[in-house]
C-alpha cells in the first residue's frame, strides 16, 4: 500500500485524503465536486464580471475556484469550464453569454471531407487553451505551497472534443457511415489533446481530468466505445506526462465500466448513472478510485434533508470498501442552492467516519 | 416481402440508399402513399424507438435511421396530396433558450412528421417570445419544448409564463422532454405532458387527439 500512497502523494493527496481513500478507521470518506458551470455563474453573481470574461481570464478562473474552496473547503480545485476548449481551438464558433458557460454555435468543419483542413492548434496560442494553461501556472505560483489542494487541469475526451469539432449530429452519423474518416479525426484531435494536457502539467497542474460525456452509453453503444473511444483514451493516458488521470463520463455508463477500467493509467473514474456496488465489484482488486454519484439534478432541486438521506445511502452502500470518494455525477448546475451543496458535504462528514 | 415492408426495414437498418430507391419505386407504382408513410416509415421508426429504449440502438443508429426516414419522406411528400386540415395537429417544437442540444428534438420532430403531424421546428436556443410568436402565427395546437441540461430547465417555466401572459396557455397543450425533465418537474411548472422519447411523444399526442383534447 505504501507504493500506492506514494503514487497518490505525487498528485498532492494529503495524508488525511489518502486515509479516507483507504477507509482507515478514524478517517472520513472524502467528498469532492466538479464545478464549472456553477462556479462561473456564482462568480458572476458575486462580482458582476460576465461569464464571457471569466472564461477568458485565468485570474478570474482561479479566483472563482478559490471562492468555492473558501466556502466549501473541498480538497480538489479545477479550472473546469465548458467542454468546447478544443473545438474552439480548432476553429469552432461558440455562443458567449453573460451568466452561463459558452455553448457550441458552429462546428469547425461541416463535413468529414474537410478533415485535412484541420490544423493541430498550438496550446500556447489558440482559442482559450492559453487561459487554462495560465490558470495552472497561477495556481502553482500563488497557492500550491500554501494549501493541501489538488489542482486538476483538464482536457476533453477525444469523442467529446471531436464531436464538437464536427458537430455532434454529423459525428454520430459518421460513426456509422464513415468510420475510417472518424478514426482519422480522432487521431488528429488526440494529438492536440495530449499536447494541451502536457502543457497544463508543465505549467503546474497536479493532475489531469478527462471529461468524456459523449462516449457514455447514453450517447454511443458499448461497441462504439470500445472501437472509437478506448484506443484514443489509452493513447492519451500513455502520452500524458503524469502517472494517472481521472476520467469523467457522466450519463449511463454501466455497460462500459469493464472496458473503461482497462484504460491504462486511469486512477479515478468519476461516474454518474451506475450501480455503485456492481461498479466496485467490476473493479475488484485493481487500484482505481470511484468518484460518485449523487445526481446534480437532485442537488439542484431537492431539499437539504433529502440530499442528506441520499448521501447517507451512498455512504452505507459503499461502506468500508474504500477506493471511493463522494462526488456528484456531473458538473454542479448553476443556481444549485448553497445549503444543498453543504448538505451533501456535511452528510459525508457526519456519516462517512470509518468504520461505517 | 412487399415494398412497404422493405421500406420499413430500410428505416430500421438506417439504409438511406435503399430507402430512397424503394420510395421512388412506390411512387412509380402509384401505391397508396399514406400506407407507405404509416406502415413503412412510421412503423419502421417505431421499431427504431423500441430498439433505442431497449439499449440495442444508441444515438448514432437512431440518427442514420432518421436519415433514411427523412430521405424517403422527402421523396414521397410532394406526391402526397394532403391538405393542411388532414394533419392530426400542428406542433411547434424547439429547444429552449440557452441550450443548443437538438439531436433529440430533431428525432422527435421527424417521428411526429412521419406520424401525420404538421411540425414547425423553431430550432435551438429558442427564446419564450419566439414560441409565443410561432403559436400565434401558425395557430398551433401543441407546443413541445426540450432541453438536455439542468440549468436551462428554468426556461421551460418562463416560456409557460409567457404563454399565460399572452392568453395562450388554455388554447394549447404543452409537452416537455429531455434528459432532466420528469413528471414532478412537469407538475411544478404546469406543463401538460412529459415524454421520455420520440415514441412516447407520438403515442401521447395520439392519445390527446383520440380524447379530442386538442382544440
């Protein structure tokens, strides 16, 4: 276990967090959340700085995240914003709004025949990649020494990024009608994602998270996951200059867990709509931490009392298994009541003391 | 197997070329087009919807099936001497303001089209005023709103409030859909129906028609 402890220490895991991950008596089940959309919206409401400015400014991004840290005292910080960073860098156009994250407007290419026109973007120049890299650098300079935080940089997964480059509908169609060209696109995008991820690590990110929602079984079949997502995620994890990554796939993922955990160097899987008992069983003795899985819709719409009960159920289901952290199934929705987020975190602190 | 059955299978298989060829043959042979639409295209799409429900098909497969359906439908449509009043009902459909995910909405629109509804598709990122404007302009019977994301759920509520303010709420049935929607949310915002997929939307609207709830 000390090997694994060393491994986790490399990512900035504190002793307390490690003990929580291993369900040691006296430790507490760790709780984290992913906040991109929520965080930008909160910061806008607090400061009046419009969302379109926050997502283009590393200083605002870091401040908005530190604001959450100050409020909720979680151990994970990420510069997570929207999932259009790579597509925009390849030339896609986005809608920018004042209170929410940017959204896709026009893909970078309209047809698979135009793949050759796509040039691999420069992470230090194109789109908002320099902003995300700068955020990692700012974190390293200003906060890293002072806190026990883990700072996670992030990239989109190859399917998610490619589908925004080509337009989701065209991408989905292409999976069936033109798999060869889709592979060509994925290959190109994978190269760009690796460069972007490594640039964030070099700038100061402790770890990299990969957000790959479009590869979930809510969107594509497990067979397509195996054929189109797996090889590229494997390549990314092998080529990133880090011993392991977090891979987040929200939506329905039970049918792909087996394949997902075969991706080398995956050390956390962030899950949404799955049966936790089955998922932990599938993982077995492998060292992979599961992060899950209270629904962000529950956090947005239910009462603190209900949220406490649901979180308690998750804690009881996982029990003393270990290799588990409490986490919402996806990015917190803008406008999620603060008392609901507190109810989730507090339930972890209240019921998550080991042994459970 | 007859041509209608072949057309149905072309839709199920997402075979655009066969769907086009069969549709042209149906027209050349002057076959009953209404039958081709209902028992070929629509029936095929119902099977596709079922396969999606049962996790046999996923979004890519549904999209290519919808492509086959659309290709055949566009070939048949100009030959189909149908009057405006022959439609079961007029449906305004759109993805609410702030959201651009429209694959699900497009599939629902295609299902409704093939099932005999007149569909006016407002696209994505549709503000409440646009829904109101279209309902008045087309004298629609049904408005269908969708969103994939949680933050934009609020827009459904706002749109319904706009309908009330413009005196339209009681003249129209409001149907909502998309991943984060459910019956509870439907009740909360005062919508009439919440459907989980394209098949359910068609059967729900058909049941409203049978009950004559549409004005």
